[in-house]
C-alpha cells in the first residue's frame, strides 16, 4: 500500500518504535526529551533557563489507526500543579489506499477552558491537501461551538517534470485571505504570494549543494535577501538581510538551535536578541 509522504513518515516512526499492526498497546520504552531555552535571549543566572521535558508515545491500533500522544512538563517549577504544560494526541488513518485523514487535539493544562484542534486531509491521487486549525470550549457542548481560525488547501500539478502548487489560505480571525503559487524547476523555486492588499515574489536559486540564495521583493519595493548555507550533516545557517531593518541569523546544528536578531537602526548591539535551544535525549 502506497501512503502519502506525511502519513508514511508517521507510520514508519510508529512501527520503528515497536508498535505492531492490529495491536492496541503503546510502543515500548519511549524516552523523554529535554529542551532548554534561554528566556528572552539573556542568560544571567539559573532563572534565565526555561527547561521543558517532552514525553511522547505511539501505537498502531485496530483498523490501521496510527495514534500518537504526549505531554510537555516544566522542569524548573517547584509547584507540582504547574508541572504539566500541554497534553496532545493525534490519530491518523489511510482510507482506500488513497485518502489520508489526521486529527490532532491539544490542551493547555494550566487553562482547561478550551481545546485546540488541527485536521489534515490528503488525496494522494488528486494531489490535493487540506488543513484546518481551530479551537473549541471544553464544555459539554464544546464542539458545537467550535471556531475555525485558519483554513488552507494545496493543489499540485506536474508540468514537464517541473512542479506547480496553488495554495489558497484564509485566516478567519484576521479576516485575511491570500494565495501562494509556487513553481519548482530543478535548481530554481519561484514563489508568489498574493492578497488583496499586498503581493511579494521570492526567487530561490540553488548555487550548489551547499548554498541557496533567496531574494524577496514586495509590491511596496521592500527587499530582503536570505542565504542558506549547509555546513554539514544536520548543520546549517540561514542569514536574512532586511535592509534598513535587521539582520536575522539562525543556526541549526543537530540538537542545537540558535537564533539572533540584530536591528539595523541601532548604533550598537544593545538592541540585539539571542535565543538558544538545546534538545537533550536521555
């Protein structure tokens, strides 16, 4: 059975973790993951650290339903009631070897008045994807009062070996609609984003296996330039220049993620912000 790429990865991860088809038990031996973030980019003492422990598990249930679930815990609080931060779960299934449906529910444990949901659907043969994000109150009639916050569709086309995608999106809360049209031709990717009030064009050009340059031009004449540099396996740097505004740098090195923002209207680096994150698996 051929699965859509996104769902295939989820199922492979579950099977690799030890779940068995048709079984109802969770995979054995899940390990928690520790994430440490420096608060507001400033490290002055231990209170500047914001460690989070994430525990996740998965199972393959009857009728080929792939289940994933987990919880995020605060590792620095001394109040047991404040330990849990978020709990979440996702169920996915493929129908008729063609259609994939996935639903994720997430809840802030410290604020139990609503549950956030995300619904993803895919028609592999039709090259069509759908995503809907929203929330619902946790009262008895909660899902009758559910509110959709964001909705998008992505339709793909193949054109003589090149790839064209059309992605209409609508942000319900902001009452904002736009369309993203992409054209992927080997080493060149052209992306046009159009809305009622604004338009911008991004042209990403692959220079070689390690370097990609991506200038973006807005309707108002604004310009930004991104440079993606691959330094090695799981090691890359993205630098974005926004003239007269800022320079943004993001460095990803396996479990490390560091990002920095340097405002260009400052005479020194006092306005710079730095964030560092490290995922520790044990």
